């Protein structure tokens, strides 16, 4: 029997995952945890085969938790489940030894397939990650040229579109919240907008025009 534990701090998502995974034959769901510290404490006294790990959690985030898991719990497989779809982050996750990486927006069959593959000793990094980045290539290059934006500024614009906070953006890009704030001010100046609504309007209009 395969034992899986969910590490996620949003209760609605946890309940949705439990509903989906309870249908999987041969899978036992352990009591979910809400942050990295709770996860590590649970694993010290309970055996798990797979961890479904969110990146953005309080107390100990997913990156730090992944490092601890791969150092101290080498037999446990780790699948990252996140909203973040940035190439540099996926590369970092791979280098840290994660066994899988899927988006929270994915269909339930993707999640089940990832668990099945990882349980068999394979890795599973969702194909749509590369596809989405490729589809956005034209948008990114033209948007940068038109408004003289840096690639980092475009990354931040995309995260703002997903309604991430400055802290969440900083955690994702491994920069301080203050640095994110500076980037925000520079972006607003370059786009000649006064608020986030104006920023998002320009980004969305340009995305449509560039399609």
C-alpha cells in the first residue's frame, strides 16, 4: 500500500485533493499538514512513500522543506504541486532532487499520472510547463522591447497577473520583498500607469494584440 501525505496550507485545496486521491486504488492518505515543520515532524514518526508538497507555505517553505526531505528522508519521493510556472524555478527544483512538478491548475488525471509514475521510480515534470513557456515567448520579447522592460520585470508582471503578493513573488524569485517593491515601482513608471489595475490592463491588451 502506497502512503502519501499532503503538505499544503489551503484547506479547500486539501479537501479537493483528498476527494480526488481517495479514488486511487492502493493509495493511503495520511493526515495532511499545513507547513514544512509539521511535515518533517510527522515523517519522523510516520512512514510515507510520497509527499505532495506546496512551495508557498508558512514557517518552512517548500524549497527549504524539499532540501530537508532529500537530505534526511532519502527514500521518500517528492512531487511539487504549485501555481508557479517559471523555468528557473523548475530548474532549481530539479537540481534539489524533486521527483515531480505539476501545476495546481492541472486536471486530476495529471495528478494521478504523476503519482503513478513517481511511485514506479520515474520522474514526472508536466509537459505543459515547457509548452506554456514556449507559447509566451513572443509575448515576452515584444512586451520587453515595447516598454523597455527587463526579463525580471516581465516575470514579476506575470506573477502580478496571477494576483501574487510582493512577499510571494519574492519567495518565488528568491529576492527580498523590498526588491520586489522597487521592481513594481519601475514597472509602473515604464508602463505609465498608477495602479495594479492599469498594469494588468496593459499586459492583457498587449497579450491579445500579440497573439
